């Protein structure tokens, strides 16, 4: 009996030991499986998902740029082809945070090729808060940045804030100032006022409550004194007094954006060919804005053709001024297509030929860019 009891005890010990060993081996196998296979596979998949771009071209592609966009970017700024990825990525994130799309960024680089070479992250938060207060919304700010990307690069404390404060002091603020910043990209870097310019603003006779006031102040502010004097003198040569010219600029300040050459050619045609008084331009400033080769000359020649053919309606007197202001389709409907088909075809051919005639040496004229005409 004693031997049988001892034998049963040994058998129990052997069975319990074998169970412990098998459970240990299973645990080791499970631990080995989880520690050597699953984490490595997950890590490899994560690395493949966030693999950084190798160069700037790949970064722009991941940002949504097409091959045509890349061609525009690298043709405007070849240095971006070899730019470091990390700083470039940081600047792209800043711009995207402002609501700028890929198309907007391509336009900005095309406008300011060295944009990504500048420290746009310098005073970025302070600059952003200031512009959001100034423009009122991110959407308006986005339009302003696309129009003038240099708003991100101008010296914030020594250039932007003093100029904005100057215009606000002169009575231009809110939506008026926002409109000028968007329509006149050179407003901030070119603005300067002195006693002579302040006197010019007074000569226009425009009050602060007038709709034209912001245009007068902004255009005189960004123009050189010599340029303003030259444009005023150019109009005086055709028989207008100085007071009349300044009154005209007060009512139509955008004349300051026209080159001296364009104003001179249009005035010469109005006075010499159309036989109109130069004083008429004071009443109808659009005569200075009309394209001489595409509008003024062809329509005046067609008026002569209608007169020679004794066709009606005639283009003369007050009707001439109305005809010059018409859109192309309306003009053709009123004075060409109203005639029988054969006559209308002849008139249309004459009109098209008149529009194709360029002024002497226009094709061979060397175009020298002098910057803004004001």
C-alpha cells in the first residue's frame, strides 16, 4: 500500500510539472509572436505612409501642384528646384493655414518669385492679427495676399504699420483703405506725402466725404511729384488751364494712371482728327481712356464711311460720343447689322480692316518697361 501511494504521488508531480512547462512554452511563443512580428509590421507601414518628400518638386506635387504648375514655379524661380524641403514645407503650411489654395500659391510665386526665399514666418502671428483686424475676414485677406504677396515680406513695424496709420490719419480707413490696398499693390512701399503733395490734393477740390477722395489721395501718394507735374503740363498744352486740369483729376483721378504718351495720342486724335474742342475732354474723360487703335479710330472711320454712302443712322454730334462708349456688340447692332446683308457685310469688312491697321512702326517699336506709369 505504501509503495502504491508513493507511486501515485510521483505521478502527480510529473503531470503538474509537464503542465507548467507546456504553459510556459506557450506563453513564450505568444510573447515572441507579438514582440517580433506585429510591431515591426506596424512600424514599417507607418514609415511608408509618412515618408517625407525627397525634393521640392515632390513636395509641391504632394501639395497638389500639377506638372504645368511646377513648370511655372521653377521657370519663375529656378532656385526653388534645389530648395531644402523642411523650410519649404513649413512655409507652405503657414500659407495653407491662411486659406490659400495651391492655385493661389502658384499665382503668388509667379507675382513674387522670391517669396519663399523671404522670412515670411518672421512676426507672422503679430502680422496675421493686424491684417485680420484691417481686412475684416480671412477671405478678404486671402484676396489681398494673392494680389500682393509682398504683404508677407514688408517690414511690419517700420513700413506697414506707419503707412496704414498715415492713411487713417488722412481719413482713409475701413473698407476704403482695404479697397486701395487690394487695387494698388504699390501702396505700402511707394507712399510718401509732403507739403507739395498735400497742396495737390487741395487743388483737386475733393472733400473727405467724396467717393473719389480715397483714389485722389492714394494715387497722389504713390506718384512722384515730377510725374504728376508732367501729366498736368501735358493736358495744359492742349488749351486747358491748370485749375481745369486739377478739377478733372478730382472727378476722374484714374487719369493719373495713364501714361503721358497715351493721353497725348488720344488728345491729338480728338482735337486734330475728330475736330472736337479740348474742353470736351473735361466733360467726357472717357475719351482719354478709350483705346485709340481698337475703338476711337475704327469707329470714327466707320462714321465717315456711313456719311460717304449716305446711310442712316449717321454717327455725328452727340451720337458720336454715345457710339464711342458702346460695347462692341451693341455698336455693330446699332450701326452695321441694321442695314441690308450686302451693305452690312461691306461695312463689317471695312470696320475689321480699320481695326487691324496699326500705327506707324508699332510692330518694330522696342518696348522698354519703365514700371508703373504713375
